[in-house]
C-alpha cells in the first residue's frame, strides 16, 4: 500500500501541466514509473490522483458490484466519469486534462494533499474554504471516527 503523508502548494501552468514538488516525487519514487490515474472526486470539487497500483485495488472493489442492480450501475458510471491515465513527462510534470481542470475549477494556485493512498488536487482557494470550515468540527469528527478504536488495534 502506498502511504502518502504531506500537503504541498504549487502551480499549474496555462496548459494544465503540474510540476510535482520534489518532496512528493521522493514519496512516489518507488512507484512513479507505474503511472497514475486521475479522476473527479465523488465528495468534493477536486481531483484525485491515484498511483496505478492503488487504482487497481480500487477497481477490484468496484468490479465486485452486481451490474444487475441499477444503483450499482449508476454509481459505477458516475465514479468512472472523467477517469484518465496520466504519466510524468520528461520534466516531471503531469498534464491534467482540460475537462478535469474545469470540474475542479482549478485556476493557477493548487494544493496537493494526501489521502494516504491517493492525492487530492485542489484549487487553493477552494481547499482553504473546505479546510477552514472543517477545522471547527475536527474535534467532534476525531472523536466519532477514531474514538472507538483501541490503540492496540491500530498497532497490530
């Protein structure tokens, strides 16, 4: 499993090219040659960048859904909307497709933030808005999500 842990601020150029920050490249070094998959987020107006191996795990789970249940088909269609393979070019950049730039309303300044096994790509202003809104709720959320977990369960 890929464990990505940091947040980076950077820029996307007018052609939609994103230069990966050196710290992120170091984290991705063991898997960078596998390539990536980029897609729309299902919860926010941001993009998700999956290392290819993590994407394959995601698809394995999706592929288990019964296609004779309409809700499942609807979910798969929406989940897969805009999915594209991307690779680093010779200069260490990823080209973000124009339709995905439009979906994320990405301008020039962006934030790349870890979701452990994938990276969210945000327009900086949108990211700051979401984070500041959620900061006021982080204590309650931490208690609800992590409060019932026994620390020894995490360490095992």
